[in-house]
C-alpha cells in the first residue's frame, strides 16, 4: 500500500476535503492505459478514442478472480453470533437466510462495480504483453492532474494497494447484521482497491464507479474530461492501426510515438517520434 494511503483513508471519514487534497498531491503526473486495438471490438475502441471515452470493465470480468473481493469472513463465527444475539428471532428470518443474504449483498456490491485500470509506467513489459495484445496494441497516456482536486472525475481515481492476505471482515458483518455498525460502511469500498502482492509490478491506479442500472455486457464507456496527452504504439502494432488512430487523433493535443527495440545491454525501448 502507498505509504500515504492509510492517512488518506482516515481523512476520508474525518475530513473529506483534506482527503481529496492528499490524494490529489499523490496522483502521478502521467498514468497509462494499456489496451489492444485489433480485437473483436476494434471499431468500439477506435470510436472511444475519437470521442474521448474510457472503457470501464465490470468487476466480475476482470482477469484476477480475487479482484474487488480481497476480503473473507468466518461463516461459523458469524452463525454463532447470529444465534447468540438472537438476531434470527428478532428479524423472523432463519440463520441460513441471514448468511445467504450477507453473501448476496457482498456479491451484489462487487457486481455493481466498474473499473478502468492504469499504470504509473508506460514501459512495463508484462503489461504490454498481457493487456496490449503482445505489443500489437497501444498505451494511452493521461494527465489527470489537469483536473481540480474536487472534480467529480478525479474523486473516482484511486491507487491500488498490495498485500499477501485477504482482510477478515467478520466483525464488520456482525455489526452490520446487528445494526450496530459505528464506522462508515464505505470502508468496504476501500478494501476493493487491494490486490495480492503478486500484482504489484503493475503499479496500478484505477477509476472506480458503480453501475446501479446493471447494463448488459462486460462493461461500458464513460466520458473522459481530459484528452490523452500521448499514445504509444507497440512494437508489433500494424501500420493500418497506426494510420487509423493517427487519422482520428488531434496531434496538437495528443503526441504519437512508436516503440522500437534498443540495441544496448539493457532491456530498453526507443521512442520513435
């Protein structure tokens, strides 16, 4: 987790305006979105670039099965708590019903989340391979610091933290079920920004939003309030893809670069203007 993240979480519940300021100070000047071009939704991707939109993927369709659910709870302990406190008797519901309702609520929370992922670097080799179609795709550079700290869009941008273990939320669920939860349940929202340590090479930031209308498909496009500052074409990006993108991008606002292999002892890439 970023060293300032815990302070940010504390401020979010105690002084919302200060939390926005702290996060804003730590947003990198440039964030990069890796993506393919010549896939099954090629025309939609080109249209998104032309209309300056960003693709948001629903959480259940992300490539990490633990994404947006880095938590667990002790079901046996929760059942004992429900029985001891007589919550099933107070509500007129069975213990099985209350546990199942808890599971469904957690799953619904995840299903309603939409995510768009970015990295702090545009020279991450695994990201080029995994998300940019083995260098046949592109990497789009954004400068979200052009926006004001209080901008609604900037409020949706968060850093990703990394840990080895999932978080135990048994006590939180006990309090919620017993209507005694004293803290803001929004803490569950912060937990969806945690991923396993093995993903930390991505140096990820993400836009997180909710899709309460439950639109069909695996995701949807949202309007982006800033233009891309640059687009990097992968080593294997086709001339046609480069030409098609070049024809729809305003080159005075968005610089175009082609990556090339660099002939030296380090694993570097050249940027061809």
